[in-house]
């Protein structure tokens, strides 16, 4: 009798090549993997390049949810019980090579191949932990510390292998959307980081490991690092506004004291 050989499945090989229900797609810089509101009919696996996930409100305001790198899945909502519409837009930040997996094939391989389902589940748990960390970061950390953390995540510090010191081109406006502040504040912090040797910034960002000091050791350079100091002319203007406000308050309080005095003298 022929010897029975157990079925072997290699998830790495599955995600590296095209096949039944999956194809490799080349996406140019600023190209779209999928758009918000389109049919959620496939899952994408990022083989090479960087991408970002954004949402747009009904009033047209755009917010960046997260940045994606090699080894990330995106569009996983398509394998839910009822396929709906995309909740966000995935856009390439640099030229990308992605594996597009049809919804039916993705559901099949998750159910039938335990090696793949283990890999996919580990990714989902990692993304969930990252989302919680982002929320805590947004609630409790300063905008300067949030920016340092985002830059370190983009450089893939903490992942196996050497970090990518040179980041893909990303605008200060995108960084501002991710950390919840203004572009001018991001520019101020970037200049501060460059001045202290934490990064080099000339079109593209080159991150140094010393930037970890801002996140791990809470190394802030001034007691109120989140706000730049006022210029002398701004201090003078603020002083004049304060004096004017005090004068207005005294003008309001004086009639009140006069009225109270009259009431006390009449006993009413």
C-alpha cells in the first residue's frame, strides 16, 4: 500500500504567489487599493511597500487611521458573516506589491488551513493591541510624544531585524491627522527633534534610535514642551489683553457693589 502523506500547507508560500482566488497587483505611489464605500469583496496582503488607511467624514474631513507595511493584511472586514462596504480607503504611500485574495478563497483558507488561520489570528491580535495602544497614547500622552511614537512605529522599531531608518515620504499634514494636532505643531516638534539629533529631515525622514528616549524615558526638553514660548511681542499683547479684561471686570463689579450698598442702607 502507498504510504499516506499528510497534507502540508505553507502560509508563506501561499502569500508569496498568485493562485486560485488570488493575484498579485502592482500599486503605484498614491494609488488606491480600495476606496471607502466600495464593495468589501477581497482581502489584501502587503508584500512590499507602504500604505495608509484613511476615513472621510460626511463633511469631507479626512483622518489617517494607521500606516501599513510589508506583512500587513488590510480589508479583513470582507470576511465577516455578511459582506458589506468598505469603511475606509487604503492608499499606497510608496510603490506597493500586494496579493489580492478573493473573499471566498480567504474564508476557505482560514477555515481549512490551521497554519494560515494561526498566522492570520496573530495578525488580528497584534492589530487590536496596536489600536488599544493608539487610544491610550491619544488620551494620556502629549502630542510631541505621540509624534515620536508614530515615527518609531513607521521605522518598525521593535520588530525582528534591523529597523528601517529611512521612512517613506509622508506629509506633515498626514502626521498631524494621525496624532490629533495641527501641521504647524508637527513642524515645530520635527525641528526640535532634528535640533537634538533624534532625526534628520530633508524631504524624507531618517530616524535615529535616540528618539526612543522621548517615548521610553519621557525625555522632554522643557517643563512645558508641548507649547513653544511666547515671543516678547506676544507677551506684550497678552499683557494688554489681561489689563483690559481686568478693567472691564472692575467696571462691571463697581455697579454691583453700589447696588448692594444701597440695599444694605435701606434694609431691603
